[in-house]
């Protein structure tokens, strides 16, 4: 295995624990601290807003100072965010808690750049398989994040769940330690003398359009449902925290465990077919979620949501790496992540309000158009991408 891939896989396993901890506890703590029930999921939504608002600054920062400096910088302030969240719980400050989750999300913008760092460090034909290995870090994060959140729930005298966020800070310290072994990849040999293309010309590429559309659909559906699920289960349907955590853990593991084989499937069948398979799985997810709100309906829906997201996101990322020259990489990567996570932020911000005001069925109904809109995009570009 390539050295960069090994280091970043381990680092990402710890760095990525922040998101599942916030997903599991953000809405629950928000219910305790928020001035109104409709704002309960705002901390989770602001985590995603933090990601969207940092995508371009993160790419520009790493373009100027290198990926290593950017990765360590992001992990450092995420460590402080865990401390801030614990302090906010102690002071019963909803505003400070929201700021903390925003910073955790901001760090995610740096984490999502790990995949591009890996893609730059391996031969082009190994990109899909290497990204699959990297995404397996999410399996470890899916277990460590929610598990530590539960075990440390009462561990601090600062208040319930404060210990969970102190645990997040410890994970970030381990991330920083691992990143000290990372070395920036020299891609100067790959840079050609061709003039950089305009953003518009890059946007017009069919491969770029499919990559963006698949990622937007996957992230928005995932965000709508994942953000609402802990509150719907724990606060509305009165499942205990253990059942809620099990569903969220299963969902996050389903997001990353398929990476054991999805990279191989992309190499065998092509990214486009894997995106289409992911689309079918997300339709199945919505159907099961619509049938009922028993524990196993939540579990199956969230597991299918995770697998479908994996196929669509990994397939889209593989396509994306084929749409830019090395001299354009930071610009295109920033553009891609800004579009994707801005749309995801809109979905996340609306999720809590929709759940409280209209109910779970509306979450499902408003997830459907994101998938339906992807169908004509795939249909119109399928011939040109058949060999992708």
C-alpha cells in the first residue's frame, strides 16, 4: 500500500469521528439547549454549513501552504471545538454549542481534501481502488465516534454529553500526531504547459456535470434523512439513545464499509454504472422509510442510505478526478466541494424545520426530487460516459 494512503487512512479514521458524534448528539443536545423545538437540529445543520463555507478557503490555503499545513490546521481548531462544545453544555449556551458544531463541520472541508491528496499520490489507474481504501476509515470512525459519545456521556462534571465532546478533542489530537508523518506529494511532473481553462469550460464537461449531480443528490438526500433521524427516533418516537446510536452507527458504517468492494466495482463496471446502482439503492431507502417508523424500518432505510451514498459519492469523485489538469486541481476541487456542500447545507438547514412542522413523511417526500433530477442527467450523458 502507498505510504500517503496508509497515513491518511489512519488519520482520517480519527479525524472523521467529529461528524458522527455531532450527528448523534447535535439534535439531542440542541433539543435541551435550543430556545424553540424547530431549532433543535440547527447544530447539525451548522456543521454542514461549516463544511460548505470552508471548502474554498481550505483549498486555497492548501494551494498556498501545502496540504500538510492545511490538514493540521483544521484538526487543531476542531480539537478546540470539542472543548468549546463541552463548555457550551456546561453554560447551557445554544449559541456557543452551534459555533462548536460549525467549527467541527469546517474541519470536514479539510478532511474531504484527503481524497484528492491520495488521488495525487497514486497512479491514475489506482485512483478508484485507493479512494475505496481511504473511505474505509469511515468504518472505524462510525464505530469510535458514537461509541465514545455513549461511553463518555456522563464522564464529565461539566454536564451530560460534555464528556462526549471532550472525547472528540482527544481524537483530534491523535489525528494531528498522525499527520506529522504525512509528506506533501510533488505533482510538478504532472503539470503541463497548457493554459488553465475557465471555470465555465470546466463546468460544461459532461463528466463534470455527472460527477457534481451525483454528489449533490447523494449528499442532499443523506443530509435530509440523517439529520432528522436522531430527533425523529429519540424525541418523536421515543427510542432510547442506544437504539438511536445503533441506527446511526449502522448508517455511517454502511457509508464506508462498501468501500471494501466499490472501488473494484468501479474498475470492473465503470463509475457511471455504480452511480446508477447507488441511485436505485437510495430509491429503495426512501420506500422503506415511507412504509413505517419501527426500529428496523429506520435501520434498513439508513443502511441503504449509506450504501447508496457510497456508490454515488465514490463514483462521482472518480469521475471528477478525470475532469481537470494538475494545474487546475485546487480550483476544480474547491468548486466541486463548494457546490456540493452548499446544496447539502440547504438540505440540512431545512431538515429540522420540516420534521418538526410537517413530520417524517415530508422528509421522505422532499428527498425524492433530488433523485428524480439525476435521472435525466444520467440519461443525456450515458453514451459519452459509457467508458468512464
